[in-house]
């Protein structure tokens, strides 16, 4: 990896990777469930057996990260420990136990001319995943894509290049020995940005791109790709406390949605409070949140009820803080709450706390987000929490996947038609 590659050399090798992936995808699509599961279990065993080498390669990334001034939080995400290795292996085995999403019959109907039409789930083909920091994404992404019958091309962040290469080699050796076709799992070995930009133009070979990381990465992928992209830019999530909310429940949900893990995309960034309950609720929630270290930024009405609150700007309503900061607005009615969410939100996850069934139904029907909650925290928007097993990410798109993406979202479908001589 010390050799400097020219753009032409990178392009040539990327095209070879694309060709291998395309051939592998055709073979993967017809592998049986048990064949795929055997490969996943072999990959899990290999990760555990390669513990010493994986940690050795990871140490190189950690040392480089320290020299580059990475934050302790970033270094923690980058580290491969015994616990990390155990978790990665366990994740692969859990994916092996999940129901195979390929070959499901999604529908069937018989036409008046006796054509028997069936809609069947099939793999997408070749998926490229661009991601940052965490080496465990290499394993998660490979396992999920393979179980769904897809070949995968991975491009991790430069800060984890040694870790990712070691993991990819480990996975490939095990999988090939268990019958996985060559090219089913590939990792781009160059840290040059040009490699990503070239890959994003390989629509002849790659069917779908999934970026995982910050908004800057995701926008760069979308702007440069000629391949369909599934993504979410921001997680601007709301909790709306309705006029008929149970105050104790609303306090618990708000605290959990903001504080349980503030740096993730399904954490609440804005709290909306109905004016009729604000005098009772606002001081109580402010006391709890301030105790947890949350900086509050409120509108004029909220600041009349709670002292020592910074004024919220127009920009605050559309900001994903990913930190212990929360913007708060008092609203006159549920209509204003819904309008605010649909205007400023990112169509990710939003919640209402209410005891009124009609208000709950209105919120569910009118808030245009991937996950809409009644009397529960937004923090549940997650493949594991939804019972999907592992997830590949969360989408705020509407085509073709929305919300947490599990195995089923890594498939497409086709129609198969049985006839007995019909001609049109």
C-alpha cells in the first residue's frame, strides 16, 4: 500500500473488481440458504482465529489516528478489542440464523386468460458501501449483503485502512474455502478520494450504493454517483408533547430521546410542547434536561417559562446537533406541531406523547417520516430494535427502502409467469 497508484491504474483495477463482483453476484443469487449460512459461520470462525493479526493491524490505525489528532471518541470507534471481535463473530452467526430474504413469494394472482403471475424476492446484485471509521461495519455489511445474495464492494475510511484490509482478507479466505464465489466480498484498497469517485461511475457493474457516515460524506456520494443511492442526510427528530399527554411519560420519553445517546441519528433534536400543558411541563423537563447537561435553546414562549435559556434561531430548527443540545418550541395546537415537523424535519423519526387517540391517529397519518411513534422514544428506530436482526443503515428516502434497512431491504423482486400457450 506504499506504492502510489495513478488514476488510470486505479480505474483499471476497479473495473476488474466490478467484473468479478458482477460474475459473483450471478452465482450468489442461486446459492442455497445453507450454503450461504455455511460461509457466514466460517467467516465468524475465521475472525476469532485471526484475533492476534486483526489487533496488530488495528494498532497501526490507532497509532496513525493518534498522530493525526483523532478525538478519544473517534479512536474508541476505531479500536478492535476482544469484545469487538466477539461481537463481529456473533453478528455473523446471528445473520446466518435469520430467515433467508431471497425467494419469498410476495404475491400471486391468476389473470382471466389463466396466466399465473407471481412476484418473487431476488437479490439486488452488486452493492457498494462507502463508510467511515468503524471497522466492524466491514463485517456487518459483508454478512448482510451475502445473506441477501448480493456481492459487495466495500470502501471504508482511510483512518481504518489497515484494519479493514485485514478483516476483508480474513473474511475472503474463509468464505472462498466454504464455496463463496471469488469477488463476492471486495474492499477497495486505496485511500485516494479518486477511487470513490471512479467507483461511483461504475453503473455497468454496481446496482446500488449505500453511504454510511456524516452528512458531508453522504452528499459527496450523491453528487458524484451515476448509480442509485440509498441514504439519509440528517436525523432531525422531534418529540411533540400534546395537550393530553401524561406528564411523567412525556418527561421520560423526552429525556430518553435526547440523552440516552445524543450523538446518533435517531436522537431527538427538537421538543415541541402544546401551549395548554407548557406551564406544567416546561419547568419540569428543563430541570431534568439541565441536570443531564443539555443546553436548551427555546422560542420566546418557552423562555418566559424557563430561565437561563438561549434564544433559538431559525437555523436551530433545522440543525442536527448530535450533542446535548435541544431546541424547544411552544405550539398553539397539533396542526402547528405537524406543520413544523414536516417543514423542518428530515423525515427520519418523530414522536407524539398523548392520551388522545384521535390526536395520535392524526400525527401518525400526517407526519411524513420514515418512523412515527405514539408514546415511545425515537431511539427505537433501529434494525435490531425493530426485530430485523442486523441493519445496513437507515434510509429517509422513499424508493426503494425507508427506515431501518434489514435483509429484506437488500433485495428487489421480479415477476415469474406460468402459462399454457397464451399469446397476446
